[in-house]
C-alpha cells in the first residue's frame, strides 16, 4: 500500500489537487515499489530558499528537492518509509509559464522526478540522465503528459 501525505505550505494561485499528486506518486511507484510512505510538501519561496541554503548551499529556491529516508543510527530501518519530496510552488509555476507548458503537466513531471530520486535514480552522468529521463517519459505518458524534455517551438 502506498501512503502519500500531501502538505500545502504555499499560498500560490495554482497548486495541484491532492488526488492528482497521489496519482502521480502511485504511478511512479507502480512496478518499482510495492508499498511506501512518503510526504510531498509544496512550499513557498521562503521555505524553498531556506531548504536550498541548508542542503544545497544555494540561496536560490529550486523546483524540487528529494530527501530519501535514512533511519537514525541504531534505529530499525522503516519498512515502507521512502522519504520526502519538496516542491517550491512559485518556481514550478514560473518554469511552466516560461517553458510554455501546462502547469499541471509540469507539476506532474516534477513530482515524478522527485519520487524517482527517492527510489535512487539520478541524473549525474549522461547514461544515468538518459535512463531517468526515459522513465519519466514513460510514466508521464500514462498520464497523458507529453515528453517534458522535448524542445517546443515558442
């Protein structure tokens, strides 16, 4: 069973509805993980900046951060605990506008991207990026979302 906690800590005008976030998470985990507990937190610019400063050494908010669960030393590893995905609403919405993408499609992409990071996928080498992007394309296609990496004529 997948348990998704969706937290809204932003007052941005467009935020994806909880059922959509849950569907994107479940679609990403399908065939990759039987059960999982994870949190998707949607934040404003201030919290996004604080998290980036603390964990990435950057004072600018990024679109998505993933924090895989790591049991404290001496504690038993959690059975289904996967981690947290944090999305910065103003950044995600601005990127969608700037890239000429429907906001819902961009939100779906970044939720999928963040959950794949929780599963251990990375894009730090060309081969790893190709693999992760291929997974994203396949998952998103099931939701009717076009290839997020396709360059569109603007």
